[in-house]
C-alpha cells in the first residue's frame, strides 16, 4: 500500500543554480549536501519545501533530492506543481522573473480553478506554482457538468 509521496528527484548539471531556484522561489531549506561523497549515483543535496514549524495542521514538508548529472532536456508538459497561496502569487512570479527563468505561458483556465505560474529550470524541468486545490477544481468542473 502506498503511504504517500516519499520524495521528488531532479537531475541537474549545476547543484548551486538549482539550490538558488529552490530557495528563492520555493523557500526550500537545504538539509543535506553530500559534497564529494557519493552514497548514491552522484553528488546530491536534499531540501525540504513547505510545512510550517509549530503548525500541527500544516502538511508535512516535501523532500526534494537534487542530483548532479546530465539528462535529456526534452521539454514537455510533464511537471511538478507546488501549491501557493493566492496572496503569494505576485511575490512568486517576481522571484521567478528575478532569476531569469524561462516563464511558460499558462494554459487557458476557467474562473475558479486557480492561477498558475509555469517555468523551466536550466535543465528543462517544468515547475508549476498553483493557487488552487483539487477540491476547488472538481467543484468548478462539476458546476459546468
């Protein structure tokens, strides 16, 4: 039985650049850096994203692993979406722009399903910052059914 999400791993050429993106855009906290040791396939760093210290109702932080290496940078709509508060939309967009990341035009949306910021990192991974929830989206879609 699946108990939940364990972690997300990104293979990147530049660990420092990815750390800058994760900390500036997602407010990630680095919790591990292998340095020159390679317990896994290559040097790696671990980060935690989300979760609020002292808030029992906050979801658990998300573990993100970043490994140094080469990857096929073919771009697609495959992506990881992180939920953000509507109040943080403009700040998040400014952070993405300040890093010179490749903003992607959002897909057309109907009112009530939230807003999204899409961007590619230098290795071609697509990220989404989304203000809505699954419940809100299903309710909106059901209203038109």
